[in-house]
């Protein structure tokens, strides 16, 4: 990751630049937005986001199953003889 420092309102701020984002910016500048490179990179971004989505979906399913298990457990009243 590339660190960039800029001064804002009298204070220094350090920002991290994502190398993948930098590659997209460079590819866009060199080849333009309609190039084959850019189409491949856009498809790669879509695939990456779908992979993250599948992880999130699996975690949601896991939490919902755990919730259902706790719903099934109900307390019942027991009468106690004195």
C-alpha cells in the first residue's frame, strides 16, 4: 500500500492508497475506459464482490440456524408438590 500525506486545515493526514485501485486508475489513464483491460478488471471486481457476498450469505445462514435452535427451546411450567 502506498502512503500519501496531505495537509488539511493545518494538520497532516496520512491516507493509504489501495494498490488495486491504483492499478485501475493507471489502466484507465493508459488504455481508456473502453479497453479490453478495463473490461477484464471490471469483471474481476464483480467476481471479487460476489465472493465476499457468498461469505456474508453463509454467515447469515449460520446465524439464522443458531437463532432457530434457541427458539425451539421453550420453558415449561412444572408443578411442585409441597
